[in-house]
């Protein structure tokens, strides 16, 4: 059966005025699951209109800050605004438990203050988190069945971030695959076989090199070198198109755009130049809060 993906954040660690950190929500009726929750994604979730109380499960691809830092904000808002009285289930690779425990420890004074102020209106269980660390496997491994959604995970190549995951979400024959952050990998191609939509990160090498040269012109060699190193573990646009072609997906949605670009205008055309020559299906340059129907 068809379901929707809402892109909550299509940016990267590099600042953008229009693109928040990585985040998505998959919606099937009253069932909603988060896939990553980077900076600003929790606020985007409110703007999306998805009731916070419908989100009882969250999945994380890896522990980079731009994928995780809005988890504390989401936990507090889910608890206070929706009256959540049940724990949030969080799934992710090794390191997820450490991340969750650290955020929860940081929030504990706030939780005590709010309970002291509001009492039974805020059940403490609504701030609890149940962590499920997911094995990183070359092929898709079933992780959870949540309402009509079946979620599977697979390992991607974001070395030295090990392990890092992608996710495949299915419902009644419709499927979407989230790449997470990765270099080109056959694991992602296999995971996306038979899927309607691939939501993939994308790096534009030419635009990144332009930023590197600008930084070197400002005598900022340290950051210039860091941007060059960032190119080593992300996927260039034409290789993203090749993976979508090889997987045979109907639609390719590029997100986690590096470097960030405006929502429209010449930079968008520059970013995707040549991709349509490789991938003949539908190509979508993702925008924050864009809703995409999978399997329609």
C-alpha cells in the first residue's frame, strides 16, 4: 500500500538557511517513524503536521552530529506537547546506546524540574527510551514491524564511521530505501532492488572544490583540508545516479546535499548536471518539508 515520506532536513553539517540537518519521517496512516533527527528536524516535524504522539519509533543511520542532535528536542516536545506516556523505541548501529544515554543524562535536570512543576500531567515514562542496537549486515536484515511498516537495515560505507546503516522501509509491496551517509557501495544497490524510491545523499565535487579554493584564498587551510577529506566518504552525484540506475528504482530523491544549495535557481541545475544522462527515472532534488508518496 502507498505511504508517504516527508523530508524534514535535506542539509549537511555545512550551514544552510533553508536546509536543516538530516531527518525524515515515514507516515502510513496513524503510524509514523523517524529516520534520523539532525539539527532542526524536530521543529520541521511539527511544521509537517505529523502528530508527535504518533512517533513511537526512531531509526538512526549513524552517530554524526547532523543526524542526531535534535533527538533531545524531539524527546522533550513529544513528552510535553503530546503527553507521551510510553517510551520511545530507538534503533541504530553500535554506539546508539551511548548516544541516547548521554542525551538522556543531559536532560535529566530538565525532566525533574518539569515533573516538580506539572506533576501527573507529565508521566516520567514518556521520557524513557528503549534502545535496540542493530547489526550491520551486507544485505537487508529485518529490524522491526511497526503497524503496516516493515523496516530493515543494512551496512553502508562511511569509513571511518563504523558501523553506519541504511534502511529499507516497506508496506504492502511499496518500498523506500534511505542511504544514510555513504560512499558508493554494492550493499546499497542490492538493498534498493525492487524499491519504488531511493532517498540518497549526494555530493557535488565541483561545488565542493569551489569552497575549498575560496577557503584557501582566505588562508584557511585547516577547514579547506577538512572539506577535501569530507569528499572521501560521501557519494558524488553521478555515482548516486549510477546506483539508482543499477538498482532499477523508479524515483531518485537526493538529500543531505553537500554543499548545501538554495531550493531553486541555477545552483540546483548545476548540482544535478549529468545525472539524468545516467539515471532515466524520476529525479527529485529534495527540499525540507517535501512530501513524497511511495508506491502510488
